[in-house]
């Protein structure tokens, strides 16, 4: 099945497809494409189960129980050289063509160019206005980038002492880099990648193997291995599911039936039509949809739950089918969507600082530790806000009187709990704002554990304990990728000393395991020490050999409210970026954009908010009264 010279699959796959398509054409009601794919994945699964594909993607090494482990460093503990896949190049994957305009921008790679190049708008001086952005997460800073580039004078207000929002990170008193969550960049983050290219940060991403690895109890590995020698979506996805060790043969069959009768297949020929079908599934859970389509409980528990928990921090019994199928659709039609990248170091240093520098170069001011308390509105006779004029904010430390700030336009780039805190009774008279109360957020705990050895090294205990040489820059042994698990409470985790070594590797020390406990409800009442102890036991459960290592440092960050809960029926409550109140706009991944709550979702919302503001600015017959604004600013000063 693998050519030893070219490293490409043999004609075996092509023969499977040649048999599958004619069989599929016998299906009634014109659904031959659906049944062709079901037959194909069934054939592949059967062949794999009898060992025909045992060597497929054999560039990896063997883990426990004969399961193939993802590739690690170029040189093994035995001294032989391992193959290292090159970074994907533009056009490398042979994608099957997709018909459709993709009006939501999920598949349009040119959206990377839009985010990279900006709006292209340059406002004349009489149109330039003072704009406040409340919140310095990705959504807020991306909004500010386009506005500042166009000529607006932008100020950013942040209640914390650091920027970044839910992607925030900082350095503690002992020099350890601490962050909230585990931040992985999927290949379909076109808008975020464009922003990173604009500020020179794209080079800070480290490309990972095209695999999604599951670590099961006892160190047994399973994977979705998308590597197929240059053959792309959807064929490499069929192969990944069919050859995965994470599911048994029957679960693979039921999984194939469910996915082959999903909107994902329709997306291959009509992406926009399939997205309409996916949006219509927001009222049911993924489990309800999957089981109704013929899926199995085993597939849910062993594969889809860890993925759902990693994406939305809630399991398949509670997450909207729309959320999961949006991701599946991208994986099915674009090869790069399932490729993972991680920052070479901390978000503060390698993502936020380049954006902050870009903004400061364009005159943007940052006001940290300023919590906005009240908005200043014009109101109608019923007390309903009609126009925003500014807000009242605290001062650093809270020892000085609150300050009043006046602006031409205001953007509330907050998360769900932050926005809900600012909704007063008058704003709640407006449906677009009152509906935000229908949304809530998921608690999460991020745990960091430092060891005196390499936890994810499964092959050689001597190598596992070797920490006396320079093992930075990804040279350490172990699994260099995002990892999933169905057997512990942290659904996704990684060894940051290996995946993001610039800031997280320390000479003379080993793994820095970063584990995300989702959902974190039961951990919120616990002390940090209790959480760290329980997480350590779960690490030992997945990696029994790690009991021979010493945990030298721990840190816990608890967020009572993190991502908004993408439960069934919640999509309709997400507000647009342009609010009904004049000059008042919203941004944040919870606002409506046709993606999930994520770094890409936050970026998309920021671009949409900036587009709305610039569009309104250009349409205004005359700019906001500068004399009145200047007078208000002077009075406030």
C-alpha cells in the first residue's frame, strides 16, 4: 500500500474508489455520491482491519502495543534517522474541486489576503473619528487594526493588566510563562493567519504532523492520520477514519454511515447549500443527530467527545450539531483545515506583542486596568438608548475617581459574561441585547505540570529521563502535537516544552504538560493544589511510565466563564456586529459569524465589526460634531 520510493499510496485506494462508485450508483433517489463514499470507507476499514494498511504512513515509530506513534525528533534514541515531513506548500494537496461561492468566507483562501492587506480604505481627515474599543482580546485588537489603518484614532480599554482576552498569557514572579487554555491553530484559520502575516507573526507558528492523536489509558495511541502522500480532502479524510486505531471495525462502519449521509457530503459539490443544512441543525445536539443518522455510541465516546470538548468545552450530548458539523465540513473539503500549528512560544510574546506594536505604530493607545462601568447614551422618551456618546471607566488600582470618556464610536469587544455585566435595564429593552442573556459560558481549568523528564516518551525510559543536554527547539523526545484523550477529564493537552519550546522549554528540565479540564464545573470549588494533584494522577493514568518522574512545579488557572456554551438553539441569540444603537458596535467570537467560538471566530468578528464601522463612516453625510466632542473631552479632562 505504500511506495517505498515516492512515499505515496499505491493504486489500492484508487481501486477501492473504482469499485465504490459503481456500487454507489445502484443506490436509489440519486444519492450515489453518498453511498459511494460509505462503500469506500467501508472497504478501506475492512482492508485496514486485516492488516493491508499496516504500513500506511509508516514514517512514524511504534508506540506501546504495536500502535504507531506520531513522528518525533529527526534522530531516535537508537540513533537511526526518522523521516520528517516538509511543511505543506501552496497547491500541494490535490483537493477535489468545490462548486459554490462560499459566501460566508469559510473556504475562500483569498480571505487570508483581505485580513493581511486590510480594508484598503483611507479616510479623509474630515471623516476620521475617535473610536474606543472596550476589550483587548483578538476581536478588539483586530477591529482596532483596520480602524487605525483607515485613519480613525483608536483607544483600547482593558480591565486586566495584560492584553489577549481568553488567549491571554503572562509571566509569573518566578519567570514561568502562564496562559489561559491551550491554543492550537487549525489550517482553516484563514483570517487569523492573514492578520498574523500583516503583523509579521505568521513565522512564529510551528507546523505539526498532519495527525490528530488520541492517548488512551496505559499509553495506547490512536490517531486520525491524514497523511497520504499529497492526496488531499476528502480522500485523505476517508483514509484517516478508516485506518484509525481509535475505533473498532463496527464503530468505523456506523461512523461511515452517519457521516456519508450528512451535509458534509453535499458540501463537496455545494458548500453554501450544505451550510444552510448545517445551520438548520442548531436545535439538536450532535449526539441526537449522529445517532439518528446511524452512528454508534462507541464513536461518540472514543472519538467525538474528546474533539467536541476540545472545540467547545462541552461533550456531544450537550453541543449543537451545527458546531461540530461546521468543522467536519471544513475538514471534508479542504485538506489544510485539519493541519495543526502551535505558537513557538507564549501568546503574549509571539501573537499579541506584534499586534500591539502594529497598533501603536498607527497611534492606538492602550489603557490597561480600566474597567468600563457604565455607558453614556442618548435615549428616547421610553428610555431606550438611541446613540452612544461614551462611557465611565475605573482608574488603575481604583484609588482615583472614575473617569468619563467621550467618543464618536464605541466597540464593545467583550465575551459573553463581560457584555452581560454592562447590560442595564434600558439596553435590555432592545431585543438584540436582551437575547444575549440567553447565552452563558463554560467553566474551564488550565493546569500546567513541569517534570524532570519527558512524559510523552513511550519507547525508551532512558531517553525519557535524559534532561542533561540541550533539548530546546523541538529536539526533545515525545509527542510533538496536540493530543486528545477519551479516558481523562482533560480532553486536550500538549507538552509545551516540546510543541512550543521557545518560552516553555527550560534547560535541564523536562516536559511542561498543559492540560485543559473541560468542562471545569466540578473543579471550580477545589483548591489549586487539589486540582493539580488530580490532574497529575490522570497524567499517570495515560502515561504509566511518568510515575518514575518527579513533578517539580504546578500552576492552575481557573476561569468560571470561558467560551460561550454552544448548546442547541443558542445560535439565534448571537447578536450582529452592528447594533441598533447608533455608533455602538459589538465584536467577539460569540457575536454572529459563521464559525465557532475560537481564535478564528474572534478574528472574523473583529473584521466584520471594522467593516461595519468603516461602511457607516463613509455613508455619514458629515462627521460627528468635532467641536462638541472636543468640548466634552476638554470638560472631562
